[in-house]
């Protein structure tokens, strides 16, 4: 039995987020703990939600609307980047955390989720490209069949 692609993605994202939390938990007992933020769980939740919303929009919007996958991809990436930068600026301007602690934690978290998002989005784009190629081949085959019937 095959799982729905979105359910499969959410399970992978959840497992990845839990692994990130454990990685930061183990780092918090190391000598480099001064570079870790105490608000790490909140950042994990933010990155989880934004990554999930991005993937869901990439999965659903091209099917429901006649919008190009690449356009949605670029829009979601830009929106996520703007939100990430906004959070960074707000936290630094209001002095919620110390600069070094927050910057290092946030950068590491950003890179981890960016890598995960890139890998999963790459798989999705390949699937979408294969579906589009198969659809074109079927349309071409049906046109060829119609032309053969008309010739006979």
C-alpha cells in the first residue's frame, strides 16, 4: 500500500525535526553550548511550519490551478527567505537573544532545513517533470492514433 505523498512528506519532516532537536540537545551538553540558543524549540517549530507550507503549496497549487511549478517554487522560496530574515532582524533589534548565540543557532538551523527542503523539493520536481513528460507522450500517442484512424 502506498502512502499519500503529503503524509509521507510530513512524516519525513517530523522525523527530521525531531533529529534536529536531539542534535541541539546533545550539543547543549557540549563545551560549545554558549553558542546555542535557549529558544531553539521555537525556531524548530517556525522552520517546520514554513517548510511544510512551502511543500504543500508546491504539491497542491500546480494541480488545482494552471500555475507553473517553477513560479510557485520561486515565490515560496522568496517568501520563506523574507520571513527568515524578518525573524532574524526582529530578534536582533529587540535584543531577545545575544547576537552570537542567536546567529550561530539560527544559521545552523537554517542550513539544516534548507538542505532538507532542497532534497525533498528536488524529488518532487522530478516527479512532476516525469508526470508532465508522460502526459505529453500520451497526448502525442493519442494524436498519432487519431491521425492513423483518419488516414484509414
